[in-house]
């Protein structure tokens, strides 16, 4: 996997979640020139999501919660390339489990199970799904992403007044 793209990245597309909690956040590309094509745009989108995810993980860490690993779920988690990129951006071990692509629906079903079976233990109701692959962050790529994460944060703050 290559180090971060050179031209920039995509900011938020449709609102932003933790830690910003800003449904009015708008998207845009930064650093784009006529030399960039579809591949760079796609990578910029993936990186932008990674920076936002890493910001959310920073909040969890600041609360004193430092998980050994985090399980990725949802359709995007099917991409091994993106899972590794997210690990490299965040510096966090990320795991992908069997059924991770249906994780959001499974999570909703599990919450319903908990509500419907209050007498059962969480361990009994929520067995951990089998691990398919773990992604450890690459130290060199992690270091290369950090200045870009800072630029992402600064741009987000500077663009806030324009997002209303």
C-alpha cells in the first residue's frame, strides 16, 4: 500500500458524526489539480473517511478507553485495502469478522435479543463472530498520515462557518 496521496483529500459528504456531530457539514476536495484523475479522487474519499474515523477514535482514547482492537462492520469493511488504510491512519489494530458486512443489521438484531431476553447473559446472547483478518497499522504509513490528519482537522475548523 502506498503512503498518503499527495494532492489532498475529501472532506465530509453528508454531515459528520463523532466527534463533530455536525449534520450540516459539507464535502469538498482539497488540493485537487488538473493532473488528478478518478483514482486520486477515490483514494481521497477513502482517506477523508479514515481521518474522520480516527478523530472519533481519539475521543474514545481520551476517555481512557484503549481497546486492543476495533471490529469494522458494514459494506465498506469488505475492502481489505480500505481496512488496512484505516488501520494505518488511526494507528489502531482493526479486525474484520465473518459477517462484518452485515454488522449494522446484526447489531440491531442483537439489541432486540437483549431486550427480549433480559434473563440471559450478554455472553450467551452475543457470541463473538469468527475473526477473518486483523490489520495492524504500519508505523511508517501511520507517521506519513499524521501531518495530513492535522491538515484535515484545520481545514474542517476553518470551513465550519461556510457549512451553515
